[in-house]
């Protein structure tokens, strides 16, 4: 008993030390929000990282009415300010950026006692525990499929929600959290699961479609961002490159369709967009690929949840030179979804092809669309205005708004794609 107490105390002390000694390098960093108004100005900003070290891109402009957000150490601010002035780019500055990071609640016990609140950010373990509880409560609706393990051996499971699993319904496949720091994305995925399973009215949204949801593609990275404030803005996986001794691959540059042809870094020590040593080098992207290959043609809609910027973008991501021939269908469904979110009081999405302003290859949406043949494939950048630090207290406002968008997605899939079993029945009757 005494030993047990000592052990708990020891762990507590460790956590406290990790916190107390924490020197968050971002505390003094400045957030520069730049407003490019011409494509030449966007080009200037996209080339910044080549000439100035130690700056970190949080978001690149995808259009003129959108900002480029960069984190800058204090000593680099004059350089960027001069460059912005030289090119006539308007900008604003937010000081001491790291001080605005919300502290991570490291007391999961307390949270477990009062249940799982879908409007909070949770640990990976708490999410998994909650999924197990949902399966026990609603075995007729929800099941879990183990896909494998992350690099650090966390078990990854796919949530399947269906009111009629034998019907051969078209599948809506949603993943989230390939990028570690985008906390609002896994939280949204968990909210979707919650609504579809617990809300009696959501039975309508289950009619004729099956929902497959993977709430956290990159659990290692996610837990890393929760471990300390210094890690809060980590993006990549946590695999170790043995040659360079650096960590992580950008999972959304790692998919094997037109891999690494544009918008990637070949440097394993790059913080942001390292594409990996080869396509699908990461167990995390392999697991998503395997889901897509296993269910193949039944998947009619794929949505990868990210943050931030309030964008809903579609292929191609790897090039801005041309669009897929079906782009009008992709575009019009995205606008229907955006309107649904807006009607619910939310902010409309900016809808466009992903590669229009900065082409980036190896994304999951291109792979789903180009390699698997999923007819509707999107990347959804949730929220705007708080960068990657979307406040917990606002989740209850935006999640129900986004849910209306997913209802619109489901309506389209249900109307356009009848269940395969059903179709077979009809044809056998006809003959
Ligand atoms: Zn992302």
C-alpha cells in the first residue's frame, strides 16, 4: 500500500517537474499574420522559409482574402518586417504567442469520474475508453475494427456505425488527427460518433449509409502535443529517422499517389512537410490506406478532418495546373455542405481545389480520389481565428454547426448511391 502511494507520488512528481521546469520556446515567439493581395505576394511568403531559418508556418494563404500565419522568434522579426514592407504586404503582430497556450488537463481520473464530455479535448486513452463504453451501450449500432498499431505501439481502431451492416450501404469514411497539433479535428470526429450513436434523431442520418470514423490517425503525435507546451505545435508522426536522428514524417505528404512531386520537404529534420523516406513509410498512413483498399468501391465519400482556416478543399492537391474532370460535382457538394453549416449559424467554408495556391503531393484526399476511386474526397480545415489553439469553451458552438454539414454530405451519398445488396435484389427480380 505504502509502496503504491509512493509510486503514485513519484509519477505525480515527474509530471509536476515536466511542467515546472518547462521552458516553452514559443512563449516569446511572435505570431505574424500577413495579408497577401496578389499571387506574387503569396509566392514571396511561400519562399520565406528558404531564406529565413527558425520560422514556422502555421498556415499558408490559399487565396487573397486569407492570411499567411507565421511563428517567428523575436530576433527574426525585423527581417520579415522589412521584407513585408518592401513587398507592400500588410501584416499584424501578436506577441508572446506561447503564453496563450491552454494548459493541458493532466487529471484524467477526474474526467473519467464525471464522464466523457464531447466538448473537451481528451487524451487518446480516454477516447479509446469512451469508444469501448459506447460499444457496450449500443452494440446494435457501433463496432470497432482494430487496424494495427502506431509507431509507438498504440492500438488504432476504426469506428463503424451502421443501423444495417448487412445492407451493403455506401460508406462515408472520415479520418482525423493525421496532424498532431490539430486538436479540434479528433474532437470533431468523436462528436460525430457521439451524435450518430446517442442522438435518436440521428437515426435518419444512418439510413442508407454506413459511417466509418477513425478519430485519431496519429496518436503518437497527438499525445506528444499533450505532453508539454513546448510540444504543442508538433505536426508530424513520431517515427525516428535513424540516419539523421530526427523525428517524424508529415503523414499528409506520405500517401502513395503522385508522392513527393510537389510541396514537400525531403529533409527528415524539417518540422513541417517531410514526405518520408518512401510512400507509406508510416504505419499510420498504411492503416488508413488499408481501410481504403479493404472497402474500396463501397467508399463514396472520404473526408479528412484538419484545422485550421475554414476550408473545404478537393483534389487535386498535388497540382494547381488542372482540375479533375469531375471537379464540378466535388465543388457543388462542397458548397451544399458549406451552406448547411452557414444555415446552422456557422461560418461558411472557402471551397476550392486543394492545390490551387500551394500544390502539395502525397495527401490522403488525392490518394482516395486518384488511387482508390472514391467519387467524393475532401480535406476539411475546421475553424478559423485561433490557429491550432481553438478554445475548448467554443467547441459546443461549432460542433453542432459542422454536424449539419455532415448531414448534407450523407443526404447526397444516400440519394446518389443505393445499397449494393438492394441493387442486386432488384436486378435479380428483373431477370
Ligand atoms: Zn492538417
